[in-house]
C-alpha cells in the first residue's frame, strides 16, 4: 500500500528517527528499533500523536469541518489568532498532512484540504463526543454567518453540522431541545432546496433525519412542528410513487391539524391525500379529497395550492375518469395560475401532463408542440419530474412516427432520469414502454429483457402485481408462440383492472382477445373485441381506439 509506506516514512521523519544528512536520509541511531503499527489507521494515529500539541489541536478542529476547511473557520472554533493559525497550517503543509486549495469555494477565505481523507477521519476519531458537539456547533454558526454569497449550496453542509452538534450532545445524555430545533430547521431548509432541485432521494432523507431528531429529542408534543415535518416529507414522497408513506403521513395531519388551527396544513394534507388515492386508482376517494383541498385553498386565498389542486384534478379526471377534454380544462386553468404566480416548475409540470393527454386523444401535432415547449421549460427551471414526463411523451410520438432510434434514445434518457429521481415504480413503467417498442420492431429478445427487468423492479418496490407489465409480458409471450402462458398473463392483467376504468378494461381486453384469436377461440375473441371497441368508441382515447382496431384486424386475419 503506497499510502502505508508513505505514512511510515512521514512518521519516522516527524519523530526525528529518520533524518537527512549530507549523503541523504538515514536513521538517527543505528540501534533504533522501528515499530510499525498493524493498520493504516493505527499508523496515522501514531503520527498525529507525535505532532506538537498546537498542531494536533488545529488538525482536530479542521477534521470536524470535513475534508475541506477554511482558515476563518479555524479562528472561529478555537482561540487562535490569525497569524498563529496560519503558521500552524504552514507547518502542517510541510508535513504533507494538508494542502492549500485555490480557488476557494468561499469568497475571501483561504481554503485547505486534508491530503488524505483517512487523515481527517483519524483526527476526528480522537475527539471526545462533547468536544465534537461543541466544535460542530461553532463551525455551523461560523458558516451561517460567512456563506452569504451562494448560501443555498451550503445548506446541506450546514444541516449536517447542526445535526451532528445535536447528535453528540444527545449521546452524552443531553437532549438539548433548543439545539435540536436548530438542527431540525437546518435539515428542513436543506430538504426544501433538494426538493426544488428535484434530488428527491436526498430530499426524503433530509426530512426523515429531521423527524428522527424531533422524536429522539422528545419534541413530539410540539404538534405543529411534527405536522410541518410530515407535510414536508409528503411533498417529496408523492413524486416517488410512494402512496403508502403518503397515506400514513396525511392520516396523522388530517387527524391533528384541526385541533391546532392550521388550515394550511389541512389543505395540503387533503391535496396529498388525493394524490395518494390517485396513485392507488381510487376515484371517489381522490375526488372527495380534492374537493376538500380546493375549498380550503379558496378560503385561505392560497392560489399556489389552488393551482396544484387543479393540476391533480386534471390527472384524476384523465387517468381515473377517462375524460380528456375535462382534464384539459383543469390543466389549462392550472397553467394560467402558474403563469400568474411565475411558477416555472408548476407550469412545466402541467404542460407535461397536458402534452401526454393530447397525445392520448390523438392530437399528435399539438401534443408534440406542448411537450417540446414543456421540455425546454422543465430544463430551464430544473423541473426534472416534468423533464422525464415530456421525454416519455416524445418517445411515444417517435414510436408512433416509426422513428425507432429516436424512440429508444428518448426511452433510455427517461429511464436514467427517473432512476435518478428515486422513482423505481416509474422506471419500471418506462421499461415496459420500451419493451413494447422493441416488440413492435419485432425485436422480441430485447422486448422480453425489458419486460422482465420492469417486473423485477416493480415487485422490489411495490406489493401488488403490476397489471400493465403482465399485459406487456402477455404480448411478448404471444410473439414467441407460447399461447398458454400468454393467456395466463393476459387474464391476470385483466383481472387487476378496476371496473370503473373503462379504457383499461378495453385495452387489456383487446390484448386477451388477440390471444384468444391465436388460440382459435373465435367466439371469445369476437366478444372481447366487441366490448373493447364499444368502450373505446365512447371515450376520447383515440390512439387506444386505433391500436385496438389494428389488433382486431390482426385477430380477424388469424381467424380467417
């Protein structure tokens, strides 16, 4: 290990056992016995023990800040003057423990970095918990006052140090509720920034760390703070296809918010509840929750909340009622409010859903225009959820236009983005779409690969059986000529469709009808297609109607 050898030599030099003479390096005494520690950790600890007390203290102070630290922070966390601290840092650079780095990430501050991360780790481990807590707190306060330019990028660092300051205080037996509240506030601010940047897994972790501090500090009796934290987490997990967490959090907020007079939290809980019910495909419960949310937002004069509720209303109306024209009205109302509020993220998100809805309705040119505009807006405002939705819509349009390379490229871009967002269920849905594209291109092996990957991904993160993937797998098995397995998958998929979902019943029924035709069961196939076409002719889903007619024609060809 080169680092191990390097540190052995440095330890010997620091301890005066290895010296440089006229003829090069040599041992200070020919009888000197070299004792080499067993591990690199022990070796570094031994080397730090040889440092003069002031240098060791500065090394420990710097280690609290992280691998990167600043001269000004050292002055704030210790009683050193500037000249004294600068001199110590010069000696530490000579010992090759730290090095100065330019340009500094903090304007006007000299920035340093530990040469090896392990040096910082070992130095930190030598501090008792009480000292760690004190130094983390001092550094957090210094950073809060110093990082005035580009402050947002340091919010997560600030949250970490306030959290660590409280954690080590707690581990010494002091719950320190005041410090706990500071840590919670810092974690919430960092979580809000992560949500705005759509780094959803990190946003969720930050909110959950804040909840952990609250519970461990014994602050659960502060009902308002608890409900605010639960609402914050709900605002994150709803974009991660996590309805179970959403239902649990909103249940508590709905139960407790009226007693503390927080109608704003109550309104958001009803909105997030509607979102969870939508994800579970429960129409009546979703519409009831939306109605309550819209009324509360109107009473509060909360136009932002009203815009978000109209956006969700569009999704519910489209996805669960199957009424595209009414969904378009809700989307366009939401878009107008977002424009008035100058909310680029909300506008991009709603345009993404409107574009997909226009596509489903068969207005392909308008869908392409809206999706392209939505994609540009999403990228300009870092609205990654909308970016993924627009990319997926453009992938489908490329598929319908017969542009396979463009469709595959858009699908793969979407998969990568959705995975970054931490939405495993969403990634499974996109993989299923990509599998269907491969199948239409007669690339059956690639289609099956994507279907199986989608199924495994979905089952890893959701308890129910994915009807949409079963249907796709049925189509793949049909292409392979495995009619019994294809029929089994199609029947299971159709059984998973709710009776109030006519478009789902129609499209899944058509898949089973195509398989029945291949099995030579003509009467059953005719009946399935008759029902499917009857349902779709009453709907506004023109693309699904066209695809079902295509399948019907193929079935008639098979039946002769």
